[in-house]
C-alpha cells in the first residue's frame, strides 16, 4: 500500500494544490486476525487493535468477526447464530 499525502501549498511554479505524491509504504498490509478457537485472549486483543487501526465502526464489527472465524470457532458461531438470531 502506498500512502498519498497532499503536497503543501508553496510559491514554487508548477505546484498545483490537490496534487499528491507517493511517500512510500506507511503501514504493512493489515489482514483480519483469524481464529480457529485457540488463544481467544490473544485473538481478541489482535482484533481490537485491527478495529482501532482500520477504524471499524461498531455496526461492522460483528461482520468482521464472522469473516475472521474458521474451524471449531466458526462451527460454534454458526450454532450460536442459529439459536440466537437477533442478540441484543
């Protein structure tokens, strides 16, 4: 990922406001932390950090979690979602 930063306005001829320049990679690629059910505490902390860095809002967080589960954790979630389709 490249980060584009707007150029500062200056008196130099040829500089147009709104133009951007590439300054290189600021963040490494951030993937959703996946869990198969092991190390729930560590996974939860990584997930919270992901939410904060990616600025995931409250409404989207459950959808992100559904994508981040696999194996036994996904099986459990599918069972839970069937039993409690509209949790409050």
